[in-house]
């Protein structure tokens, strides 16, 4: 009898402990959600500033927010027409969420989906640095599949809409030391000054296998591939071509070149 009582008690205590723990875990998840959202937002702002060549390493959260608010102007773009849109608030619109919603995105068919993203949002957000109303830098969000993961990043282009200011990723799951070398400052530095389009206006930027021959006429468009990570390099090349091409920000770039966005 005494034994049965102790089994029931043991189970009761175990269930109670589980209940109390689950309440703590659920409570912590709910309570920490706003902090997580804010940190993600801050990280994105830090990344946009860094790729645009603004700010410095180790800036405080307050300094990042202040510099971002002062220098970066976010605009929503209709990707199909390449026109700026007021249909959504640029500060709160989430293109990645839109890309998952069939009402706000389009499925991409095989050969069109060179970045392997499956769906493309109809509206996206771009970021601009302006001086006296003139475009200094345009920062475009890019994403696409590497070897193991979808890489998310930004490319910053000068006001000439051709010269790269910076390129980098804020999120990916490629292997450290191999595909993860996309984060290597030395590789990232190779991008500054490269030009995206050739004299005919065709997209010419590319990541090649091996090292760029500085004597080559194409050198201005080419960047060294990552050693031992050809598959990630190919993925990065593909995602750049997708987002800078007709299905990505091509229409916006064409409009901006004509002064008509
Ligand atoms: C555990 C492991 C992780 C790897 N991670 C990557 C990676 O993140 N990106 C990549 O392109 N290749 C990665 N590779 C190597 C690829 O399988 C492939 O060999 C490589 O991309 C070929 O590049 P290379 O022609 O420059 O040698 C990995 C291989 C192994 C065994």
C-alpha cells in the first residue's frame, strides 16, 4: 500500500515539475520574443550600414540605430515593374514573410529559379543612401541557395548603378573554412570597385573558379572563387545573377538609370 502511494506521489511530482518547467519555458519564449525581434532588426541595420561602407566595427546599438535613421532610406519596390510602391510601409514590410505567402509571391519555374528560392515576393525593400536628394548608394537584399543553406545578404552599388561598394551575407549555414569563407573580410574586400554590367549594359559580374587574371579585359567584372568551395561560389554567383537580373531588381535598375523609378 505504502509502495503504491509513493509511486503515485512520484508520478504526481514528476507531472508537476514538467508543468512548472513548461510554464517557465513558454513564458521565457514569449517574454524574449520582442528582444529577439529587436536584435534581428539591429543586426540587419548593422549589416546594411557595413555593406554600404558606413559606420565602424564595434558600434553600440544606439549608435547603429542613430546612424541608420540618419543615413538610410528604405523604399518598397514592385519587382515586376521596378517602380517604388507605397502599398506597404518600408519600415515594417517583411519581404521574406511575403515570399512564403502565395497571395504575395509567385512560384518560380525550374530554369527561372537559378537562385533556388522557390518563390519570389512581388514587393521587396531596398535601401538608399542619398546626399542632397542624389543617390549615393543603393543597397539591394539578395538571397539564394549555396551548398547547404540559403544565404541572405546585401549588395551595395554606387549611384552609377554599376560599381560595387560592398557585398556580404548576414545569415547562412555553409561550412566554416569552406563555403563559410564568404564571410572572410579578404574575400569580401575583392568586391569593392567591381562593375556589374559590361559596355553593352549586360550583366557581366561573375565569380570564377580560381583567381582573376588582372590583365584580363573581364577582370573588372570578376571575383575569385572560394578555394575548396566551388559549390557555394556557384550558388553565390547564381543568386547575384538572379537578383540583378530581370526576375529580381533588373527592372528597378533600368528605371533608376532612366531616372523613372
Ligand atoms: C564536410 C564537408 C563540408 C563541405 N562544405 C562545403 C561548403 O560549405 N561549400 C562548398 O562549396 N563545398 C563544401 N564542401 C566541398 C564540396 O563537397 C566540393 O568538394 C567542393 O565544393 C568542390 O570545390 P573545389 O572544386 O574548389 O575543390 C564540403 C565537403 C565536405 C566533406
